[in-house]
């Protein structure tokens, strides 16, 4: 069983490992966060779609290996939980900033 790399985290980890100068050039452009966020949402949608397709194949009996459906469903679930946690942390940070200003 081989595990693939986590693609969404790879570029961020690479810039962090490179040091502060790489992080400053990444944040200087300003659009990178929005691009990363949009890419993460697209990736989440792709995982959900793959999970749904494999679930349909499993139910209809067209899937040879049920493990693929289980793995895809778990990946989609964990990614969705991560996205919800990031969203909740963002909302908490926004609320804290608003509380400090008021």
C-alpha cells in the first residue's frame, strides 16, 4: 500500500522550511492566500465527488475493491472536517478582533 503526498500542504511546508525570506515573498503578492483557499475548496469538492462516485459504484455492485470507496470516503470526511475547523478558527479570530476594537 503506497500513500501519496499531501499536495495542499506541500507548498506551504516548503516555504516554511526555506525560512522567513521565502514566506515574505509569498505573502507580498497578496493573492496567494485567496488562490490557496480556492484551490483547497476545489480539492475538497473533487474528493467529495470521487467519494460519491465510488459509493454509487459500491452500491450498484460495479466496484471491485471496497477499500477504495472506504478510503475515498474517509479522505473526504477528514478534509471536510479540516475545512470546517479552519473556517471556525477564522470566524473566532474575526470575532476576537471585533471584540478588541469595540
